[in-house]
C-alpha cells in the first residue's frame, strides 16, 4: 500500500524535496492512516511533518475528545501540533459549508505564514466515488465530475486517492492502531451518509462490484479534460469582470463555447458554485440571439449583452457602475485646473489636461486625446475656473467638428456601437457646464483647435485597466 501511495505522490509531484507538510488529522481512520503512511514515506522526500487539527465545536465533548486524541498522537510521534478551535454552530450559514470555510481559512493561514508548504488530507478512493456519484445525481457537468483533485492550486494534496477505505481500516487493524469514530458519519439525515451506507452498497451489489474504481476512473478522465481545456482557454487570464465576444462564441464549436463561458464565469465570480447547465446555456443563447441587447442574472453575476459583446460582472459592481446612468453610484463631477489630471472614480483611466504653445504641439498623443483652442475658453482673471470632468448623463448633446448641428451623445454611442457598460463612466469635459470634449468623439466644434490657434488645451486619456476580454486560444 505504501508503494502505491509513493507512486501516486510522485506522479502528481505532490511534495517538493524538503517540504514542510501539515497532515490534516481528524482522528478518523483515513487521516490516522495518512499520518502513519507519511511518517514511513517522509525520508524518501526529506519531508518535515506536522499535525493539523480543527476542533469545530460541533459535537461538544466528543469533538474535544477527538482533539485530545490527535494532540496525543502528535506528541507520541514528536511532531509539531497545529490546533484551531472554532464555534461553527454559531456561524450563520449551512453547517457543512461553514465548517468547510473555517477549514479552508485555517489551511490558508498555515500556508501563507510559512508554517507548512503543503496540507495533506486523508481523502480516499471511497471518498472520490461518493463525491462523483453525488455530483452525477445533482446534475454536474464534466468539471464537477473531476471530483476530489489530487493537487489543488491552494497546495492541498490527497495522497490516498488510490486506496479504498476498507483497505485502510484493514491495514490499521493488523497493526493494532486505534482511531476515532465520528458518530455523525452514521447520521442518515446527511445525503453523503445515505450514499455511503445505502446507495453505493446497493449499486456495488446489484450492478458493479468495482464501482469505486469505475467512478474513480471517471474522475481521472474528467480531470484530464479540465487540464486540457484550461490550457486552451488562456490559463493566465486575470480575474475580474469579463467581456465575451459573441462572434467568438457563435464561431466556436459548442463544446468550446461552453468552456469559454464557464471560464469567464469562474474568473468574474471567483468560483463556479451554484452554476448549473441552464446558466451556461442561457448565456450561449444570449450570444446566438439576433437581438443586440439582453440581460440575465445568475448566481453572483450580472450578465449583460450589448451589441457584439457580453459582459459578466459581480452583481454589486454592476449596480454601482450602472448607477452612474441612474443618478447615483459613480456619478462624478470633478473641477480641474490645467495643467492637471483626474483619475476616474472607477479607476479605469486618467484624464490629463495641459496647455501647449502651438509650436510645442505633439504630432500624436500617447493615448486617445483631443485639442481645444485655449483662447476660446477665456476668463476675466486669466485662469480657467469653470473646467470640469464628469461622466456622461442622459440628454447630453454637443456639436462635433464637421457637423452642422448638435447630436445627442446617446446617438453617437449607438452609431459607434459602444456597449452599455462603457457608457456608465464615459468622461466628458465641460466648461461652465457646456460640453467641450467627449471621449472618442473629440472636441466640440465651437472650441476645437484650428489653424489660427496659438495655445492648445490638450485632453489626453491614459488607461489603467479594462474589463478582461476572454477569447479562445488560437
């Protein structure tokens, strides 16, 4: 058994030589076996072990007795002991989910402080079978069928995924090694326990005695699929709001389009929890529609189509930004005295104003910019006091260079096919409340620099960040 573990560990590069490994020990058979196995295997990789235990405060005296048992186990093996005590029942959340969050936070703390380099948990092939079957019954996609990963990005490793729970308990009995039984593992009110004690035994007896192997193989196949698709869909894509091109989605095979959408959801939301097949299909349907505008909310995200683009953003972020149009949120109006610059409140860009003599005019600007005739913006004191930078608002209009009359900026947005979300914080420069410049559309005809201009007021825009445009790797 130890050789099988060693082979599995090596195949997945779980432990760099000399790693400090925190062994998560609950006191149950799997985790006790994990500690014993890693103690024997540690010299192969020069591992430095410690014992990690979380007392969740769920089972009262029994939970405290588990903690004492694990602490004694660590002491008998002369290993450092990391204990975290929590009152999970006091957390206003689903009990299992709250316990998971506490566990993840403690593991992350140990890893971030350098107390350990890896956390090893005792998940077995039996756990993998339960997880995969549970997700099948709940309608999971291929990503969910990956089950329990051998190695995670959070540096959690599972060396026992090649072993069955029955084999582990047999090994411990032969060596007279004690473990603790958690009575909640028999509580049939938990769906996982019904799977473990009723459904899986029935399926093994009636359909496939090697069902655990079969489900484990399915998980491996799904994991390999996920690795492949992650590489195809730009693994370096940054998190945050995502922009999808409808042509990329409709021009890709459906399997790839679904992957692109799931990738975008994960990057925008931070995870794929509560995301189901209908959510992905709704976005795919949105992309294929002949209508240029659509909107839907899925768990944690606002999904908005505008023209040929679909934007996925956290619900709170969308509400704040959209408030700029409705009269709240990022509505801004900032006085500016040139030379000077203003960073837009959403942090996306910076607007810089400076006065240049005609001879100093640069042939091109570093970023998108326009030029105004400084002489047409007079003030009695010789200083410009009425100049402001604000966001676009419904009803705004002005006359562009080369046009005979004013136009609503909203109509210019339509003609330029500017997505709705880009309009929310679209910068406008005003002088005494008159629009003299707008992003992309440039200077107002009345104030634009011309052949007789002696001094130029240059408006330049530099971008700090944009929403991420996610496309398939070519």
